[in-house]
C-alpha cells in the first residue's frame, strides 16, 4: 500500500508543512510514493481566517514586505532553504502597504499551489472539503481519521493537526451573560473571529458594550462603520447613520500599540544576550521546574532593556550621559535595582528610559473626573503613541520589537509560560496599522466610539448590561448589547472542535493554561505519561510551542519555519522507514 499522511487543516500552517515536505523529500523520501490527504472545509492555502471570501475592508496588521511563507538562510533548520517572494514582491504592491485579507488569501492560495507543484511526481495531494471529527487507532498501527458525512475513515500512517484558531465553549462568566441575554431579550456576541460574527443584531444608534481593545475590536470597528456606509474625509468621519455607538474597554483600557511606521537602519542589537539558549537550558534543567514571573521574566526584562539601550547609546548618543562601553559593562553586571539607578544617571530624559510596567498598564492609578475628560485624555494618549511609533528618533522602540521576537523564539522551548506573556507581546508588537488608530480617533471625535477605561467590569442587572471602570469613578454605561471582541482562548478542554476533544479523552494532555502538549523537537503529541505518540503530530497556536504572529517577517529566523521543517523531516523519516520495512 502507498504510505499515507493526513494533514488536518489546510491553512497557512498546513501549507507550510507541505512546502517543507517538498523541500526535504529529495533527501529523505525518494521514489516510494506518498498520498497526502488535506482535510479542511475551507480553501487550501488560505484556510478559514485568511480566505478570500471576506470583506475587502479588513486588512492585515503587517506591512506587505513583512509577510513571507518562504525560508531564508536565517532559519536554523536541518532542511534546505527554498526562497520565495514576500507578499509585496508577489503582489507587486508597495512594501509599506497594509494589504487586505483578500489579497493575502490569494497569495496563500498561490503558495499552496507552488508547494504542491514542488512535490516529487509520485506524491499525490487530495483535498477533502469537510471537517475531521476524530482520530482513532493504536499507537503502533495505522490511524483512522473520521470525516464529517463519511461512513468510512481515512486510513493514515501519520496524522498532523494544523488546525489554526479554534472555536471554544463559553467560560462560566460568558455562559451566565449569554443566559441572561436570552432571558431578557438582549444581545450577547461571544468571542469569535470577527469576520464570522453576525453583527446584524447591533442596531443603528444603539449603545453597544465592547469588551476587548485589540485586533478583533479593530475589525469590529471597521465592519460597523465603513462596513455600514460611513466614510472618512481626511481626519473626519462622516457617519451613514447606520452605526451603533461602541463603548469599548478592556483590562488595559487602551488600544494595542500602533505598528511601527519606519524602517530599521544601522546595526542591530546583538541578540540574544541575556536570554538565549544557555539560559533556557538552565531553566529546563531545574528538577523543580520554574515560575515565569520569578525565574524567567527578570531575564526577559534585562534582554529587552539591553536591546533598547544598545540602540539609544549607539544611534542617539547625544541623549545619553556616559559611553556605551561603560554603560554596557555596568548593565550586564547589575541586578534590577542597580540597573535602574544606572539608567537614571546615564539617560537624562525619562522619555528615553524603558519602563515595561508602565507600558503594560498605562492607566494604572490614573483617574479622570468625567467621562468627557477621559475621552480627551485617551485621544491624547493615542495621538502620542502614533507620533512616537512613526518617529525614527524613537528607534529604540523598534529595537525592543526585535528583542521581543528574539525572546519569543527562546520561549518556545519552555512550552506553556502562561497567557500573560502572549498578551503582552501582542499588545506591544502586534498592534494595528497606524491608519486604523487614526480612524479610531476620528470615530471618537464623531461620537461613534466611546472609551470606558481599564479593568472594564460588566454586570447584567435590571434587564440590561452595565459597564464601569475605576478610570472614571462613578461612571456607568448601559446597553442592551455586549460584544466580546477577542478570539476564543485556544484551550483543548473547551475547544468546540470534536477532534481535539476526542484526542483529549483518548489521553492527549493539556497544560495548566489548556494548551496541547507536544514534543518540542518535532511536534509529536504527548500523552499523560509524557510519551510522544509515534503517529500523531500537532502544530499551531493551540499547542504549547505556539509561535509569535500568524506569519513570519523575512530574515528573522522564523520559529514556525523551524517547527514545520522538523515535523516534515520526522514524518518523512518515519514514512521512509515504514516503506523499507514493508518492502522487506
């Protein structure tokens, strides 16, 4: 029989895996034949999230020049480099463009076609446009992949899950709010991919509470304004009259930081410096394990500070008080308090100092006397953020971004380090395009968006939803609609996907944060005894080796590429040995 590989999920991760199979097959798997079955109800390449069939108003939050599906020499992997065009090169658009998702979907479809075409002639790809419901079979035998609407399973020698973002059951608070909404004829929209949400129940002119101030909120904002016929005239928003009034808040109470709007020039900070492979090895070697805040975060904080001050001292020395060599020596040797004193003496302007705590919680302890005063204050905050993130004079911010990427690449080896880090990274490094925040300012001035504040609390009482925040003491907003503007948490235990639920019941183990445990070397799924399953792999944001962002910036090492390559090589080696044994 021809060896068979089933890949569940035909989006960017599944496509990336096929690309790596094609790249590694000449070395590891020549002449034996292989059937690859792709299982996904959505189009191969783009998948659900990046499908072309969605509103052209929705953008990517990365510049077109920062999106690639192809490896380069900076990727540390065993397989060969197979270069290819970035999105902006393929689409012939300006590299600084924030492309719409329809264009990205077309790019991903093309990449998928190229990856399939690069496979050896005896490797055949079959697409099944349906959902996989469960995987069964013995550890040492062929697996059965049961498909929706099919009476017989696909037989597979290996299965790779590349599922991407997952739908999830509501948590207890969300269930209570949904139950209250149903009983009182209110609207409660749970966490979801915004392009899939039915927004028709949000009535024109009516107040809507929105909990979440990240990228899901930006999509919601776009679809309920321009998507309903509004338009911008410069920095002024001209309403159509069909918009609801969005009262938005979150834990931080502020939007994600703007994407940086200038290019890197000059020397890059030599990263990793204080949080690299040696530090990760030491953490993994601890028999008692490690605590993120106590054992990991101090090294990360030092690493990000090093990136920041390396850039400040080497490019803007006129804003420093001592030589970089002196600062670097003392910074490397000092503990946290000593480094803080060093920075205070060597960096005169507080605006040039890196304060990660203040960045993370900018409204902590801040109080406004009235709702209108807070609207003006938050608009000023957003204006300042836009100005800073588009001024190369503040290029240490970009150095910190590079530091964040470096840190994330190391953290993958530690597995699940908790949800806080991923949220902090996204807030600093994966925010919206600058033009989206300018639109937010215009909508605020037009009264279409109203800001609630930090630690937004929502209660359901007296037949309505009420929101409040300590940022504006005593202020309360009432509405008959509440939108949870964020993606569902990628937890295995609460996933609506029946395949993952069945895997969990069958012995696959999740981390305390609910992520699927996999072998960090090749992505094999681990059982409760820590044993890797010989025939089941998983890649993606629902695993404990999730990578930063959906796509890779060129020449940044690409942890997702490295993972795809390792999984592809492990799968090909297994299938090759299987074919040899069958022939013998």
